């Protein structure tokens, strides 16, 4: 019983189970660990109700040194659809990225946002 209480106390004090806020995830984009930045990008891509904060943060992540993070930031922006229209110029720049996967993800995101080459030709 004593061990159970100690474990519960440790978990409680460690904040286990607390959900991170959007601001927490945005701050995590500046972490030195690429895996933590990637986790933040993926989580921010699910925050459809907080586009004013999320879209600029993901657009900035398109400039990350890590190609996986740049690619997933583009994917996340695409998932946000037309609500991510303020990231169009950053996505257009990402279409010129050195990594093919980033260029493809940026192009796909622009299509989903409604600003791709095909959308402009309509």
C-alpha cells in the first residue's frame, strides 16, 4: 500500500496526465531534440481550433534544419486546409526545398489549402 501511495504521489508531482497547451507545443518547436520538435509539429497539426497561433508556428517549422520536421510541418498545414492560407508563401518557398519529400508535401499542402498550381489554373 505504501508503495502505491508513493508511486501515485510521484506521478502527481511529475504532472503525469496533464495535457500540454498549444503554447507548450509551440515552445517545444524550439527544443534542441529533433524528436521532440517532430512530436510538437504533429500535435500542432491537430489543433484546428487555434489556427491563429498554430499556422505561423508550423510555417516557421518549414525552415527547421531537419527535413523530417519540414516535411511534417507541410503535411500538418495541408491537414488544416483553407484555414492555413496564411502559410501559402512559406509553403511556396518549401516547394524549392532541397529534400524531395518536403517539396512534395508542400505541393500537396498547397492543393489542400486551395492555392496549388491546379487551383490557380481553374
